[in-house]
């Protein structure tokens, strides 16, 4: 079968393309921005990519067009598919039909930590010899790629609540039909498509309805938003983090902790991750692995070798004692927990947070006051937004900040400010859910030339 993918260079769709290729299909695709590393990865897999959305990509008529959720009506390729009556589907629906039947799907969902938790689960299963398939919206350090078919009946997927496609406004995770479902946390996000938290909760309850009675739903104790979803109905087994599964800190940074199951010690984790949020992610992964028969002690042993995920507090460089990190921040809570974890690890060493307001939620202004307080664990914060946006009062962020704050007008302004003020030992955390104009590499180069 010839499968053609619109929006192929996104993390999810690019990974999907590689899965389709591994299944033996001929795969082509197109995107507005075709550039490394995804373009290189796809081309090395023998996948032809077209730049843009012109009609020439349809000269060899595909058997099926898979349309990414970034595509909308008015896009020339979308209009061509609809006008010519070509068979089409969404990425999540294709995954559901082509790959997931007969699989034990382990899905990691929640506002934060999906990529990391899915990576942990996949690695624990791999370490136990299960050879799982997976599709993860990031690059796990323990694997060479973000997706693979696997050689067993287990498939791990990052379960995103964002909508599926322009023609299917349900959340992506409703297509995955998990047998093990992790709900890490639940907050208001994706302000561009959800009017309020209740709308997101509705989608989460829809996915809960798809988990069989013999399946397992894993969630933290005492999270009001999650409790409200479960109160609408739960027909599956549950494993509650903080009650059935507990973590006792052995280091304040989260770099080591003891695991208890139903009050009994079952193992210890000593790893390279930091932060209470990662302890929670790790505990969820251990519980998920237990649902498929992996002993907690074996899961802990696997996490001891967990290498993290690219762009999740990834150390890019240590320039004469000034460490520069890249972090995929997209929400005030993610910013706060990441910086708190670093603070617990480094003590009084100075931390500078460089934050790009890029996600739709942060740009919408709905979290302005919380956002201003999200960097309290740092010593100073530099705010930046390309192009500006009236919804977010940047002056308001500075006015309500709990630490010294500055609005940077350009990437050069960021680089100049950091190189002038950075100390050693010290830490600079660059936080954005996009490329941030390559400021990471420029900043490292400037520090080396300082």
C-alpha cells in the first residue's frame, strides 16, 4: 500500500511514517517546513518528502492519505484530497487500525510528563526482555528512535489529549484503547481548542470508558481534577500513586528514592533524573510495568539505567562551570517543577531561567499570574516572546515576578544578558516547546567566547 502523510515532519507524524515503512508500506509525505533532524531521519528510512502542499505530490496516486492535526481546511493538499475523493484518515486512527489490534496498549497521559513517563515505561519493558513497540513524542535516551514496531504484544504510546484532526475533534488518545492507562496529572492547557478544564475532563472520561474491566488505571491520590473525572464512572482496576504505590525520598533532589507497594518496600531507584515530578513519573512507570507482570524490583533496576529524554532538562554544555540546559517547557506548572528540582540538586548555586512564551496556553494569557510565579526557584528570569501578543502582558509578568525579571526584546538581548550575568558555578535553563531560534547553541558559543 502507498501511504502518503500530510504534515510528515512533526514528531508524531514522522514517527508514524517510520512505523508504516516498517510494516512494509511505501511511504511518502509532505510538510511546510522540511528540515533536519526529522527530514534526515525520514529520508534515511527511504521515505520521499515533498516541500509544501502542491498538487505534484499526488502525481502517483496514494492508496491512503494520513492527515496530521496541523492540517486545516484551505490547505491546498487537504482541498485536493477532499475534491478528488481520495481515501484519508487521521494519524491516531491509522495507528488504531494498522498496528494496535491485539496489542496490550500502555498509554501515558496527563498535562505534564507524558513523554518522559512513556519513555520510562518503554525502557522498563525493554529491560525486562519484553521488546515492546512504542510511539513517543520525543527522543528517549535509551533508544535510537522515537518509534518502533517491537516484537511483542505490548505497545507503549504517549497519549495526547490534543485533538485528532480537522475532521475529528476528539482527543488523540481516544483511538488507542489502552489496557493500562496512566493519568499523571490534569490541569487546564491547550487554550486554543479547549474553553475550560471541564472540556478536557470530558475527554479524559471518554478514554477511561475505553479501558476494559481487567485493565488498570494509574493515577495520583488527591488530585481534584482527576478525582472528578473518575467520579463520573470507573469500570477498571485502579492503582493509586501515594496510596497503593509510594515513593520515599532518599535525596531531596529526587535523584534517589525508595519504592513501597501496599506499604512494603519493594526496591530503590538511584538515577540521573531530578525533581519530584520525575519521581512521580517513575512511580507511575513502575506501577504500569507491574500491570503487565514486571516485578517492582526489576522495574527499579531498569530506571537506574534510564537516560532521560532529549530536551527534558538536557545538559547541553558545561562552559567553565556554567551549565546550560534545554527544557521543553509548555505550562507554568512544568516550569515550576523543573526549576524546583534543579534547585534541590544544586543548593545555592545561581539559576537563570530563560523562558519563551510559545505554547498556545501561555500566549493566551489565562495563566498570567501563575506564570509570573513559576520561576520562584530561580534567581532571575528572562522572558521572551517572538512577535509579541496582546493577550499576555509581559510588563505584568515582570511586575508580579517573585525574582528579578527582565523582558528581552531579541535573541541577541538574551545572549548578551546571560553572558554578562552568568556565574560559575551556575545554571542557565532555556525553556521552550519550540526551537527558540537556535538560541541554545548561540548561547553556548557566546559563553565559550566570553
